[in-house]
C-alpha cells in the first residue's frame, strides 16, 4: 500500500515538473517599451520616493491639445459689405457661419460653400428655422439708400425686432448688433434718408429690452479699405461719446467676432472708430479701463 502511494506521489511530481518546463519554453509576449514606463513611475510615487517630474509626466502621457469646439454663428445681412466680412472672419476663426440672406442676394465666391438660408425677416417661421441650433447671431442688416424712405423703418427697427423675438423663441442667447455712431440723434444729416438713425436706435432698444446676452457695436463712417489694418488701432467708447471719424468695415467685422469672445461686452453699447495713430488694443483690455 505504501509503495503505491509513493509511486502516485512521484507521478504527480513528474507531471508538475513537466508543466513548468513547458511553460518556461513558451514564447513571451513582447510589449512595447512605453507600456512599462507608467508602471515604473507609479511605483516610484507609491513607494514614497518622489512625485514624478514634469519631464516624467511628459514621457508617460502623450501631450494633449485642448481645442474649442467650432461654433455655428448666424450672420443676417451676410451679403452686405460688412456682413460678408463678418462671415469671412467667422470662417477664419475656425467657426461655421450660417448666412441669412434675401432671396436674390449674392455672396462672394469664398462663401458659396457656407450654410445659406434665404428668407424675409418678416417670415417668423422661416427665421425661426434658420436660427435653430446656432450659438450666436450677428445682425448686420441695414437699410441701403433708396427712394423708399420707409426702408430704414422696416429694416433697422422692425427687422431687428423680428430677429430678437426669433432668438428668444428658439433659444439663441448671444446676439451682436451692428448699428451706427450717432444712433438715436435727430439732428444729423443721415436722417435725411428716412430718419435712419432714429430707427437704428429703436432697433437697439428692442435688443436692450430682451432677455438676451447682447452687445451693440456702433461703428463710425465705414470705409472699404483693406490695407495696413494690422497697425491700425481702434478707439473704443461707451454710448454717445463719439460723433465723427471712420473705421474700415474689416475692423468692424473683427470687432463683432471679438465681442462674441469677450464676456465683458455683454450688455454694452460700444462705439468704435480707428486711426493709424492709435495703438492696437484688445476689446477686453479697453473695456477694463
């Protein structure tokens, strides 16, 4: 009996030895060297020697870049001389412009591929549909010279009010309105064209009374110049502080986008003119003064 137990034990011992031999001969998985680095660093930290250095962290973890998600920014009046520049600046910033246009409006070739909605501002349903899902609206609509002196009333007052109401209905919170220097003044030569400054002020007031996060940009006389703008500074001021001087439309467009990125501009009327004699300054810095 004892001999049988000894033989059985010897057989088990031989079986275990054979298994260990076979396992030691199996090929070992070859892991990339970087797999082992986090383990070494974590062990050093856990055992209390030192926290990993910045250099060690960079070795262990790949460098991550945090990018802002592109926004969808609607621009009404996007076929106008200021509006299309706003759309170009939105594209340049990496965001997606949505162009709100009249039925027969033309846009520059570089904007042909942008999302386009053709509508009348008085069509509430079409306007609501066009603003669905946007992150912000830049209102760049403005009455053009016409023998119809009611156009400024319909565009700069009623048209702005329609857009404000649409934003409230569909949940667009952030709005920038391009208005004009001297808005609200009665005694001004521009009022010979259908009281345009009076109606622009009514449009501003419709926005101010809303529950939206608004900014009004009041540019001076508008020029088409595109040269040497990088050296040109902007004079920022509050409402009714400036009454003359000019600014290129391109800088106005940039100010609209800058306002969207400047929380301090919310609830502000900002008058802007420019000059080569002024040092360039960011809007946030100017508002902080």
